[in-house]
């Protein structure tokens, strides 16, 4: 895994596809040390060391969001856009560096007392945006809310939260975490920071957490207006000296891509995320720079398996759907050839995913004859009608849905596509009130995050497919979670993925390259594998 601003591609989109290695290198997904500096281009000569000038401070960057956050509450947000909106103001005890290595953040150190107990020593002198000092009492309050997200958060995310039993304040700067069971996910969960923000004790009684917030992050929230903008200014007492570089950061919600294109050309925004086609067109303008990278946000078809009997409750029907889908056609038509087949764990996520050849040549090989035979065997040769819900924005979801609709016609499945506003889609998805969803999986702090919903103890499992049964999958996922030896965990998760590619409770589709286009004044931005806009609040500065 990598979130690195290095090894980024600034090429504009073109036809054709990339091989696996090209994608990983271009996306920065090969970790430090995996490829030696001179291994691709002959021997590298040592360059004289130069002292880099410190980036200039000041200025403001305005960035377009292609989806409204719906809310910016720190706990229980389903949408990735929720984190886009809140990330500049919130931090966790641990953080990832640019290459997704874990390092201290609001905790300076931690000690594993035993397999169920961890003591965190907190950083002294850290100030919240309201001036209050961060202490263990705040950390305990924050963890209590993570385990029971208040509205507008959702308990549907709890499958991503480690098995934390409780936390205890040992002293002003020491917090003890008690686990129900040994849990390998803890540190990655904290570093991911999507659900593990630290907030001041009592914050939910002081502000409307869906629209306001108080954190320790590099930027202080000024205002969030849903479907309009999020405004931040520099946190003057930020604990990382010299950061952030910017005085202010503004997000403009622009779901319509052509509106984003027009705003970028007019100078109303400094950058944003664009489709491959728009990035290609914008790349013709020499005053703009196109960034490209693979992300963890693969697209996925999700079923509900509960309640009254439906055709797709039969595994053979789900398998038929899988073999009827031509993923390369989706990649070519929607993503201009930039993409990869994805399993339950996306390509680029360290050693955990299934191999490219396994997916393309076996589990996800397009085979229309096989799909038709499976439909006949299941008694549905004449097909059926189903409602497929998806996001109204970004645009690629509707495009993928349209391609799949045509592909599934060939096995007599009539797909009615319903595009929903992101907040509505997220709420319905969390409750399991849908037939089929075309959705996306984002970054996870630990590989278990991609598998947790297949564990019957998870809230997502109960909401989505309580009728699904596979005890072998359950054992692998459950044992993998408590196995602290990564070498022993790896084969467990590989086997679980292969079983899930046969059961197809969900149908993974494609991992896509993300394109961001910036004005030349924006320096040190990069496409993050995590699918967050991390560079905006950690590394970006304005060229003077």
C-alpha cells in the first residue's frame, strides 16, 4: 500500500490498458524498498545532497468536491465524502505517513501490556481548536462515541471498528484500551483515521456535530453549508510546527463535472477530481497539470440476501451475473482503459489481494455461455427484473450501471437503474433497504476491513445478507482478525477471498485510476491511494 506523492503520474489519459506492475508503480502502490532506485533504469549515480528550502507559507486553495459530504460528523459516516469534508480538522492517536507507514500522532507511544490491553501515552500540549488541551478524558469520550456513533452517524460502520471493550483514564496523559479479544486491526484502524477522530469531551452536547466540529487538526472549521461549501482556516496553535502551509482551505461542492471543468478553466477552483475523458481534455491546456493514481476505492455490485425469496438468493444466479459482466468493457468504456479487475481486496493493497491472473483468468473471466447455463440450472432462463440503486454523483457510477444493464440483458436480467442523492443512498445502504446496489469500497485500515461484513457478528451482515451461510468463511475471517502473526494471517484471507469469489455475496468489479487536475500554483498535491485528499492538509503549498 502507498499514499505517496512520489512516483505519481502526470500523464494525460490515453487509450489502452496498463499492466499490473505499471499500475502499481504509477499509483505509488509499491512500498518503499520494493523497487530500488536504479532497478528500472540502470545504475543510479549518487546525487549531491542539497538542502531543500522550506515551502512558503500562506495563501488559500479552493478544491472542488464531486460529492457533498452529507454531514461532517466525526463518527459513523458511511460516505467517503464525509471524510473528504471533515479530514482537515480531525486527527487520531496514530497516523499514516505518505507511504502508509504507521507513526505517532496524538499518542507519542503505546505499550502492548498483553494481548487484550494497550496503554497509549498521549502527546502533551496539543490544543483543540477551542483552546482546550487534549487529555485522556477526551480520548475516552471519543472512543465511547466510536463504539456507539450518535446521529447522524450510523452503526453500519461498526464492522470496521476493532473489538474494543472499553477505555480507561489512567492519568491525564495515559489511556488504557481494553480489547474483548486479541485484535490485529487496532493500529491500522487508528492510523486510517476515518472513524477514530479525537474530539473534546462533551462536544456533541456543545455543537451540532453534523454541521460543526472541534478537532486538533491543521485546519479549524469556519463553516459547512450542505451542497455548497466547507471553509477552513489555519489552526494557529497546531502542534506540528510550521504546518499547515496554507492559511485557508475551501471545498466547493460541485457534483456536475462540467461545472467543475468550467470552474477550473475560469480559475474559480484550484483543482478537483475528474473523469478520464475530462482529464484528457484538460490535459491539453498547458497551464494545468493532470495527476493520476490507482486508489483503494473499487466499484462493487452488492446484493441483499434476506426476507422473501429473490432469484439472486440462489448462488448460481449470482455466479451468472458475475460471469455475464465484462469488466474490461467497463474499464474501456467508462475509464478510458485505466483500471484493473478487483477482488474483495483491491489491487495495490499490499500482499493481500488475489493475483491479477486469478481474477482475469478464473474468477472474473467473462463467459456468457457459462452465465446462461447457470441461469438455466437455477430455473431463471427467462430472467427477471431487478432495481439497481447507485449514486447520482460521481458520474462514473451511472455510466458503469448503464454498461452492466446492457451486459445483463444478454442473460435476460432487466435492470432498472435508480440514481440516488449520496446521503439518501448511504442511509438506504446502511439499513439494507435495497435490492442491488452499485457502490464503492474505500480504503481500510486493515485487510479485515474488507472482510468484516462477511462475519455474522457485524451489523452490516445482519442488514445486508443474514440468510448467507458459509461457516468456513466465518472461521477464516474470525480467526484472521485475532491472529497477530501477519505471515499466518495472509493465507487465511487469501482463502476467504477465493471462497467469496465463488459465493459472490457481493460482486467486486473494477479498481479505477483517479484523475485530479490542478492549477500550477498548487504544489505537492498527489492522488492518494486511500481515496482521500490527504495532500491538501498535509503537504500542499501555494507557489508564489
